[in-house]
């Protein structure tokens, strides 16, 4: 009775493969750019802009699916675009030439990497378009597999979220084997090629089994392109109510708070990657861990802790926090994570390497916050969204992630470099301790405000 539909596991595998593709590329992207194309500051800006656009386009993709293509066609089109994008990244790395420079310093002007740069830009563009079509629609279909008020939805999104993190766990381990260097940036191409192959195979599997498994409990196919006549009839018969508008307002309010979470969390792909590369001791018995492997820690903790968190919420019974309170708890845990590493790097100067345990501790606590916020947020959007605008509202939810990734890129440029003082709102950022305190304060303030708003938002959800 409590088993989940088989369609959930098809979506699980599809999302896992897509996340493998994305995180495999993401684990290499900053390192690839710094190796031969940009300085650290410029690479952080490009990375932030790219990830921002990745989560902006789901708003458009959700609208296209709701009005024209349906979830299934949008997912297939998006996956195909992403495969093309990964192949262009592979070609970019095929044409890259070593550009000798001080790490984080100026590029050698005698080396011409124009072709590699434009292939990378086109590849990232295709990934942005593909993700926009893919991302909101696969999450929406998870909710569509269940009746509207089915209590299994939170658990279903937690299972689905494990697929995200299994893909994110495996990707840096596999793609990171081919991590390049300042002397040999061309080695990055094999990681990008693996990412291309995995997303291509997942689209074949999805295409073969979608009709068999993506059905409601009563056997109705989900995710099909909307019939124009049926759509007009539905709009006439089911206009949005005041409750629908209030529920959509709740989603928008919560999305604003989520911005603060992901702006700090997404330092993993930029400033924290650079911190791991330059100021973390990653040598074990003479073997040096690839920097990209550091991005497996959050995913590993997610896979291990997701069932534990799910079990814990269920065991709490009537003492289980409300979904909105869980989001506030997630922000508080994120603040604690950065407080720990801020303490660990206090008085550490550039060039001095710290124990790997500090960044592992950050990722562990950060993931506890992620599991309190991200799958719960997806479940809330699924429950509160009007049926006609389910994919569009999921796109709005991901819009907050777009804004946060843009903010993450801007904040990453404040990463302290030797001999430089940077400023945020007039406050000087002189060392790593100051830099990490930005995220401590930002997350803590957002958490307190959300806790204060919780009673009002709970009333609005009724």
C-alpha cells in the first residue's frame, strides 16, 4: 500500500544521469577556466553567470511544457540540448592550449585560445537551454504520479533527491580522474565527453520506458502535450481561486528565502573549489586527491543522510516541525557550517594549507541544512501549485536558485587574494575568516526572519 509507483524510479534514474552529466562538468569548469582562459576572479564571475542562467531558464521551460509541449517532450528536448552542450565542451578542451601563468595571475598573451573559448561559450549556452527545458518538468512529474494530498509525496521527493545526489556523488569521482592542470588543460576533455555519453544514454532509457511507467494510479498517462481544446475547456471550468493566488504567493515568499541558502551553498563550485585547491592539504601518503573530488563530499553526505533524515521526521510524529520551519532550520544549519570553517581558517594567510577536516565539516553540516530545505521545498511547491501552472511554478521556484547563483558568483569575487583588500557594503574583507563570516551572517538573518514569519505563512497555506 505504501510502495511507490515505478515511474518514480524511472524519474530517479533520469535525474541521476542528468545530474551526473551536470555535476561532472561543473566539478571541472572552474579549474578548466583558470587553467588556461581566465583569472580566478574572472572565472568566478563566469561560473556565477552560467549557473544563474541554468536556473533562470526553467521559468521559460515550465511555461513551454504547460502550454505547448508537455513534460515528456520538454525533458527529451532538454536532454538532447545538454548532450550537445557537453560535446561542445569536449571540443573546447580538444583545442585548448596551455597558457603558462601564475595561479590566479595574468594569462600569457602569446597563447591564442579563442576557438576553445567560443566552443566553451556555445557549450555552456546549450547546457543553459537544455536545463531550462529539463529541470522543472521532471520534478513536476514526481508530484503528478500521486494523488494531490498523498502523504507519500515528501518521501517521494526525498527518494528523488537521492537520485540527484547519487549522480552528483559519482560525477566528480569519474570525471575528476581526467582532471587537467596548468600544464595540460586538454585532459579535461575526457571528463566532458563522459558527461555527454551519460546524458545521451539516459535520454534513450527515458524514451523507451516513459509510456510504460509514467502513469497515475488509475492508469492515466502523465506529462503529455496539452490538447488545445482541452486546455481551453479546463481554463473555463477551473479559474484560479483566491486560495490559489495565496498559495502561489507563499511559494514566491519562500523562494526569496531560498536565495540566501543557495547563494552560500553554491560557493562549492567556485570559491570553495579554489580554497580546496590552494589552501587545503589534500595529500595522503604521497598521493594528492584531485580537487574536483572535493565536490563528492556533499553528495556522499546527502545519499547517506537522506534516509536518516526522512526516518527522523517520521519518528518525531506530532512533534515534527512544519515544512516552513524545516526550511528555517536548513538556513540555520548552513550558518553553523560556515561558522565552523570561519573558525578553522582564522589567522590563516594565503599559501598556508589547512586540514581537510575543516572543509569536510562544512560540507557535513551544510548537507544537513540542504536536506531540511531542498526536498521539502520541492514537495511544498508540488502541493501548493495550481494544477494548470505546476511546471511554471516549479520554474519560479528555480528562479530563486538562478538569482542565488548569480549572487554566489558575485560573492565569490570577494575571495581574498594576497595583498588585496576587498569590500562588501563598506566592510573590509582581508582574509578567509572575513570571507566565510559573510555567509554566517547572511544565513542566520534569513533563518531568524523565516522563523518569525512561520505562523503567518502557515495560515496562508490553509
